[in-house]
């Protein structure tokens, strides 16, 4: 490819990227709910695990990719006369690594879990005229998906896969147009015999630098789960950051 063709291709790609992120108006009182975006996150996964009389604190990793899209947006199109409610749908991919710990007679035990799924988030939208707390959005969560679970130790390993599902709820506080805080509670279940269900609480603080880009700090606390005769997770914490790319919708 000669330099002229390369230059034309480069300029064309630059114009296409600029067009993709073009924005016709500024978002107001939006927060995360009611916004189309892709979120990419990474975190440290710290747990307290008890095996018999032994307690360990392995440190692993966590990653996620989420694509969120408003299905019904307050005051827009089908909901043009309904400004107090909306509905988002999202697809997600999660990865979790436990870190290594001793599980009974098994040394170097670790767990890797991959999951994909879809989620719906119906919410209420209460906007204010205050300079802060621009909007308050109580919401519910329902999701379903599939998980691939692999455990390894010493020179051996085992794997399984199963359906996952869950429900929950929370409130998004749009503090100012760019800043929102979202606490959430979730119950997480599965269709695999012998695997426990568990509950988590999460908190997300997102700052939209512009309508196209945002950064977020998030924390997730698990109240623990008992894996029958093998080991029990007493509690766990996932702490990390997200990068979000917004799109016009």
C-alpha cells in the first residue's frame, strides 16, 4: 500500500471515529441509567476463606465488560409522556480468579470463573430542580446467564458449567450532571447442584468527563458462601476501576 492510499485510509478512519463520538446535545440528569455505554472494568479480588481449622486470605483478580442500552427512556419516543420511569437492558461478560489457597489436602488450589448473560433494569426517575441531587432513580435488577467454572490444584483440575440467575435492586443518585453514586444489593443463584447461592452489596461512583467518556470506582462486598465439605468463603471484596464509553441514544 503506497503512502497516498495509507493517508486517505487514515483520514477516513479518523473521520469515522470522530463521527461515531459526535454529540448533538448535552445529557442532563442522566447518570448511568438511561444512557447507552460500554463499560470495561478491572479489580482486585480479596477473600477470607476457611478450610477446616485453616483460614487463608488469597488475592485474585476480577474483570468485566458491560454493554448497556436504554430500551425505554423517560420522556423519549414511546415514553415521551412518561418522565418518571424507564427500562435499560444490558449484556455482560465477567471473569473472576480466586487466587491460590490450601483446600484441605489440596495445595495451590484456585478457581477461575467466566460468565456471560443479559440483564434488565427497570427504574423510576425523579428529577429535582436542586443544584445537587439532580435526580434520584430507584431500580430493580433481574439477570440470567451461563458460567464456566474451572478449579485447579497441584497437577490436577476439574471443570463444570451451569446456568446463573439473580435479582436485586438499588438507587442511583445523580449528584450533579457528571457525577452519580449507585449502591446496589443482589441475590445471586445458580442451577448447579452443590453450589451455594449468596448475596452481595455494591457501590459505584461514576464521573462523566464528557458525554462520551467516564471513569468509575467500584466496590463489591460478598457476605460469603459455604461450599459444603470443601471450603467456605467467609466474606470477599472486589475493589477496582471502570472506564466507560458513551454513545448517543
